């Protein structure tokens, strides 16, 4: 690498911390500005498919993530009573001697990324925000909530679907839209025998899935169609989830439903989505992850695409002394892959809302997984 770039990343989530690690590992001067506190990493779990493990491997993170997560290969479909309808092994995209995918708790993944970013020299500022910034031909001037001012070669918005960086740099016209579904997630002790991804299919296209996260934990999830962008009171989430699980008599679901007692994490989130037009940069301000493309979860690849973004941008910045050239190469590399995966995931979502028979949905899933298997 012939040039060291000074880079400020806004947002310390999956995209931001992966990018910070990749850049710092390559010798760049990196600073992460994160509004939350270090101890505020919450959430259920996340699935990292083989393409994501492959991307993490390119920045030296795959094996640590596998070691701290739960590796799995099998996908099982059952009816509402628990009777097995179909079982298969997922393809191993990363390596033949590695799992097809892993489940991992989001706080655990955050810890892995943070540890590696700091070990490589990235400066992490928690409890801090960027109050203002201005891009010009040579870099970005910024002002922090602490009153500190500074300058960098590149400022990256990794601050999620409701990105303030995106609004400030690209304009308020780029806002997420409601996809017509919400998702329930529930973290609980893992019932015996749940070693891979399992789906239970009930009446009226209702489906409940589970993902193992560790030897002890898993999370259950279910998509729910909704004409309105609704949120439920936090104190009622457990009660409402029990109602939705009641039609399923499978022993595993009955077991976890009985454990909804207010002591375990239950969440419901409306699905707000967005795909920014190209290019994903204005001047010396760029976007990664959900700030550029927030997807529906049907392809379970929102986090994976964020990680791929981060790896690709880190690589391009290390290969180009000129920041604008690096940003152009990053966008050219990411645009077609992300756009098609976004479209596939959304079409499956729309098909589900229309009560599709599943045939078209399966075709799209197969196309999506074939795309994910391709190099990025």
C-alpha cells in the first residue's frame, strides 16, 4: 500500500466495525464515532452464510466468528405439529471443511469486531456523535458532539437504515419505506435436537423459524404481514408472541412458548427498506451497509451484504492512492450484486404477502443463493 488514508466511520455496528478492522489492519488511520455506549450492544442473533464467512476470511475474522458462534449445515422444514416434511444440507460456499453457515449472538459478533478493530489500532469513540461535516475536493471537515473538530480524507456513513450521514450528504428525499411486513424475534434456551435451521409451516402461510446461536441459545423468528407500519408496546410483546405461537403444537415451539416470561429478549420490528441509487458517495462521503441498502430478511443477507461492503471498500482504499478512484471502484464492484439481491428478497416478501403458493418463492431463493455463491 503506497498511501495511508485518514478515515472517519460514523456508526459502530456490523458494517462500521468490520470496515474499521479491515482498514486498520491494512495500515490506515481509522476512527469510529458511535453514538451508543460500548456496553449497549443488544439484539438477538444473526446468521452468517458461507458468502459472509468468505468475506470475513479475507480480513482474517472468519475463524474467530466460527469459534464463537454455532456452526450448522442442515435446513429442515416441518409442519405445525413438528412432522418433518423435508431436510437438506446447505451448500458450503466458504470452504468444504467449514460449515455452510453459523448463528451468532449480535453482542458476541460486536465484541469480535470491536476487539479486532482496536487490536489493529482503530480509535473507537463511544457515546459520541458527529454534529456537522462538510466535504470538499480534498477531504471532509467535521465537528463532534464533544466540540472537537477535525479533518479526514474520507467520512463513511455506517449508521444504518435511518442514516443521518445519508440525509446530510445526499438529501432528505432518500428515506426508507415500509415493506409490508414485520419480524418477531425471541432469544431463548435452545431445545435439544435443534442443530440447524428449522422452519415450521402452519395455516395461512404462517411460518416460524429457528436459528441456533450457541450450545445454550437459539432464537425463534416469524414474519408477519401488516398493512400498517405498526409497533407494539414493549410490555405486551411476550403476550402477543405467545398468541402467534399458539397454533403450532410442535413440541419445540410449545417448549419455548412456555418460557416467554418477561426474562428473555422478545422484539418486533417493522421492516423498513431502502436502496440508494448509485453512486453511494458524494464527494468524500460514502455509505456502507444498511445506510446504502436495507433489505427485507428473506435472503438472510442484510448483515452479510454489510460485511461484504466493508471488506470491498477496505480493499479498494488499500489499492488506490486516490480516494475518488477507490470509491468509484467500490461502487462498481458492489452495485449489481446488491441491487439484484435486494430485488430478489423484496419480490419474495411481496409474494408472501400476496399468499403465493411457494413455487415462485423457491425459484427466487435458488437464484439468490446462486448469486451469493458467486465471488464479490
